[in-house]
């Protein structure tokens, strides 16, 4: 599950950063397999020059950026790629990174790399370090690594360090969700063992995207129910919505990976109250695997009829996402379930090919009188910052994170530049605003209404400027405007959906032992069975046999393990 979420975040950021956006441009998959989205911090901590006060017993606030009187050394390891920004001086190395030299100047911390390797060698090198017990002081780790380190007792207690030293800017990010994520990395005694970075869980919310120009061409209304959607989709197949005299369009996109990061079956399933490959709360309060529930059976039955009617592409079971995107861009399809960022890619390309193409987002339709409720992850953790328990100054981890936020603030905008040798993604710890997209959406809309730009953060500016250009008639900014700014656009609707019910994927733990052992073969069984049912090569009754096999082949054990984890969480 976490890999899936990671892929989504990675892809979104790849897409977005290729499209101009500063708010997502600072993104990098590092050796520690994390992916982050960034926003600009909007608070900055005071830069005091106080010397380190003596360690009091009671947690009392200390200067977040207090300079050590004597230099201290903090060790790290790094998997790195060449700087993304072409303006970075060629001579810049991880050791001469502007962040590293500035850290020394401001805090008197010497950052030493035990080793640095190209990103693709990081995982192997890091597991060797783990095996040999030669861990650095500060590490950015995955959830699985965190669990292993915690079980092995390798992690420093960060409670006092965080409570005493975290700057308001850092706290605002780490605890933006009210402390839920932080609690996941706090042990049973209340000791904070890791500081999480995470994304807004709503960033994967499913919406219904429809070509409203096709609706208008055929004199159809926006569908509110699955039944109406089916009628619209049939008309898109049979009634020549593009008016070229050929039967060359189909209704709804889907690709061979049914549950993935785009152009897939999540939207139709969720609309019908089915949540395959998610752990949702069952009627007795325990967690159940969505793929084995009666709602999923019913949804598969419906998808089977859609396939038969030609609403789904006859070739979808052979198509990956790229192929489906080609259909969208070529104007062959008018309905696609998906996320807020579709206008930025690839709907913008569909519009480039056909300026009349109008894509609009709507909430999930209802099914049999019940409103479709989208699924979102309970938690979307991208990486966890931890300290080795041997580390002499664990508070330095927190102070370094404070430093990153400080240096990212507008105050340092002239100094903190690639041409000055600052390579942000070689530096850890970096924490980002989990609600950067939502915050930018809000500020940009306020500025558009008031015509006053003074409330904008530096990262908002390109989005604001693009919106102004779009509103003045520059159609090339449509994708950008419809994704991030328009009230009826992708994020605008996502933001409104925050007031509506959601279903949570409740399991946010590391893979359970049986999942590790049998999860992949169970996923394969699920994928193959569902595809066979949808394309009609197996009858719906196959589902009942599947549910039985799924349980026997490890699913029942996994369900127990997942519920053990769940019971554990509720005790915290
Ligand atoms: Ca046609």
C-alpha cells in the first residue's frame, strides 16, 4: 500500500514539476525512497544567536536556532543525483552544498557524510550499513525501516528535543493534522521516536471528469447517478459525440491495472460503495479487506455489463496507463475518474488537440440511491526523520530541521539560490507543508478576489500569475488554472469534498508478516479474477470461489494481523 501511495505522489510531482509549478518543483525521490511535495513555510523562526542553555529537567522552550558554542558533528549518509537546477555551480558537492556551509555558520554544526553514493546505489549501501551496525546520527527512513529500527532499539528518544527546540514553523508542519501522524511514531510510553513528513490524504481523492462539450453536443445532463452515467457513456459510444460521422469513441477509461494511480477503476468501485485493496471498517468495527466484500461483487457485475455494452474500451485489459492517456489525448473518450491534477496532465493535451474539449470535475455519482463515497488513506506518510540512539546531540536533528525552514523563508531568498551552491534535495532534515496545495489554492483565490498580492507566498506566485493570464484569455494556462485555482476545478472540488463523508483506508502499518509472504500472490489472484469477470471470460459466480481461496491462501491470516495492529493503535 505504501509503495502505491509513493508512486502516486511521485508521479504527481513528476507531472507537476514538468509543467512549471514552483509549489511542486522541489521534489526528489532520494535514496531513502521518499517523495515529498513542498510548499513554502509561511512562518519563520527567530534567528537568535544565543548560546546553548544548559539542559534543564523540565521541558522548557529553547532557542530553535541557538548556535552551539563549540562545534558539534552530526553524521549522515546520502544517495544523491546531480543538481536539478542547471544554475548550480559545477564544483558543488554534497560537502560544499550551501546548506552545509550555512549550517556551520548559523548553528556551528559540522555535517559529515559517512558516505555518499548515486541515488540508485543507496538502498544497497544503506542495507549494508544497517547490517554492519554502522548507522549515521540522523536518517530519513521509510515506515518499514522505522519499525525495524524501533524493534531493534536503535532509535533515540526525540521527545525533549522536539518539545524544547522545534520552531513554530516546524511544529506547524509536523502537527498540521492535529498530531495524528506524530502519534504513529511515538511509542507506548509517549516517547517520540521519529518525526514524520506526510501529504494531505485528500490529494488522491477520486473525482468524475466529463467532457461537457460532448454532453452539450448530445443534449445530455451531467450524470448524478451510476445509472445516468451509464446512459451518458452509452451515448458517448453510439451517438457520435465528436460529430465526425464515425463510431470511434468509448465511454469510460480504465486500464489493465484496476487499482492504480490514474485512469483506473477506483472511481467506479468507490461510487458503488466498494473499496478493493483497502482495509475498511466492517459493520462489526473490525477491519475487512474491501476486495472480498459483497459491494465489490456487485460493482464487478456492473463493470461486466459496461464492458459488454462497449462503455469500457474493448482493449482496456491490454492497455497500460500510457496507452489510455493516448486515447484521452486523441479525443476518443469522454469520461474518466481520477484526481485533481488531471487538467495539468493529460487533459491539457486533449485540449491542445481539440480546443473545444471542455473537461469538468464532479463528485462521484450515487448508486442505488446511495451517494458514492471516496476512499482516502488514513495517513500518507512519505518519510520519517530519526536519530541514532548513540547520537550525542539529538536536539541537533530538530535544530537542523528548524534551520531548513528558516533558510527556505523569504528572508533568505537572495542567498538561498542554486547559483550560490544551494542544493536543497541533498540536505536533510527537510519538512514540508502537508497542505501546501490547499494553502496555495486559498491564498491565490483570496488574492484574485482582492486584487492584492501581499498575502501570497513566494511559491504561490507562478500559480497566481498563471491564473491571471488564464483569466485574461491565455488558454495555454487552462490546465494549470483548472487543477489548482478554479473553484469548480480539480483542487477546488477536492477542497469542497472535505466537508463530505469519506471512507478511510484504515490500515497504515507496515506490511504484516503474512502480507510480506503471501501478499503479492493474493494481489495477483485478485487482479486476474477481477479482470476475467469484467471482460466476461469468467461468470460473476467466480467471485465467491475467489473470496474462499483468498481467505485460505493467507487472506484470513492477514486479516487477523491487520486487526491486531488496529487494536494496538486504538490503545495509543
Ligand atoms: Ca465519432
